[in-house]
C-alpha cells in the first residue's frame, strides 16, 4: 500500500475508528451463528465445543473494548469540535450528525430489516403490507426500542449535549499523561462501579435499547476522551508503553478470561453468574472488561500513532465510509445471512465468509450509493 507521511496527526485515530467498526460487524456476525447474545437474526448451527469457545471469546473480547473505545474517540473529536464552535452551533451540528442517522435507522433501516425477515419467513410482523406495518410500528411506540447498534449514536448525542451545557471551551494545554499506577486504579475503579451498577441493571437490561450495565465504562471513556484532547494525552503515549499494554491486554485478557470461565463455574452454571449477581465472578468480570477496554485503548492509540499515522488513499476512503457502514451493516448482514442460510459448511468458516461478504458490500454500497447521495453524505 502506498503511503506518505502526513502532517495531519489524526489519521491514525480515523483508522482506529475504522478497524473498531469492522470489529463490531464481525461481532454481530458471530452472534448470528452462535446465539451467544441477542441479535436480529440468529441461525441455529451445530457447533463443536471448540467453536463455541472461540465464538464466546471473540464476542466477549470485542464487546469488552469496542464501544468504550468508540466513546473515547468520539469524545476526543467532541472536545475538538466544541473548542472551535459556539454552544448553539455545536449542539445543532450534533443533532444533525447524530440525531438524523438515529432517525434513519429507527424509521427506515430497522423496520425494513424486520420486514425482510418476515418475507424470508423468519419473523412475524402484524401487517402484510410494509407501509401498514411501518404505521403500526410507529404509532404503537415500537420504534422507541429499535435503535439497534445506533444506540451508540443516541447515547453519544446525549453525552455531547450534556457536555455542551456544562463544559467550557479550552485550548489544548499539555498535562502529563497519567502513569501506569493511575491507569490501573482507574481500571479497578471503573470496574467496581460497573459491578455495582449491574446489581441494579444486570447485563441484558436495556432502556431505550441502551445497555445501562455498561454505561459506567462508557461515561468514563467519554470523560477521558475529553481530557485526552484538552491535555494532549494521545500524543504522549509512548510506543514502547503502548506495545506492552496492547500485548498485555490480549495475552493476559485471554488467559484470565479462560481462567474465569473454568474456575468461575461458567461451564457448569452458564454465563448468567457473570451478568450482575452478588458474587465474585460478576465483580471479576466487570474489572476484566474495564481492563480490556482501557488496556486496549492505550495500546492501540500508541501503537497506531507510531506505525500508522500516514495517509493512504485506500485507508482514507474506507475511514470516510466507516460510520456509514456502522449505520447500514445491520440490514446488509441480515440480508447476506438469509441468502447464505442454506449453505452448509463449518460454522467458523461460514462466519468468516458472511463477515467478509457483509463488510465488502457495506463499504461498496456506502461509497458508491449511500454517500453518493448528497443528503446522506452530510450525515455520514
């Protein structure tokens, strides 16, 4: 891939957002064939114990770091944007760039996805006519819980407006990056708060489709992202330190997850004991998620800033389309899964095939269709 050094220091952040969104699409593909957690279409598959273990690890690991990391990156750009605009202009921009995609998903993409599943015989909808179904879907309030993956954009909109109301414009003023001890204490603190929250809102509980069980981590990530811009923290993450965090998060994360599965009784009793019970397993799991989220964040930021802060035509194009892919991937993934439902191959191979096909179609449709429309390009 041809690359040139760029003076635009944030290229690596755009690339990180890109690969994280790709990871989210892979996560939802694995859910389609493993049924580990809720998804719009789940295809029953005969899976070996090894396939189930690998699927559970992929889902848990990606889920552990991806959304918190997206909130971190989004907050970084939030602070950057707010510093350049007035409060009114900033809030208007957020309503436009975040609110409209949420409405697009809720009022068009989600009902179209459900109707596609109805046509394929996988779902029941109350009306045979799509427009009649859409009318009932809206008038009965079903749309309130139908933001799908766009719950992230809705939550980010709320966070951004709150920040605009209470925040102050600040120029970048370098402060030392918190040391390893502070980062570890933050991991434990956020994990502890997440555990306490889950005693009230266990994993799986949602309000307006937002997973409140994870919001301690997401709010912390958003606040840290704001501070990261204001204090120039991203540029202070040294490559050697980042590399240790990245390798440590992956290696220690996998080993400790396997230990928790085996020693914590998950195999015998199921994963419900991790979801918010008054037990040590739920606490360890909450801290584990916090470790994966912040450890991967530190590692990826420093690693990519050192190795991938370049400008590539292909990567720039893919990055510009990443949010559009995030918005549309639910519909595309369900369509591809339905087209391949009669294909009988090894489950892990099918996951990779469907994920690759979905991602390819999403980027092609985004670049040549969705973002080719001026109205959609402005909000994606």
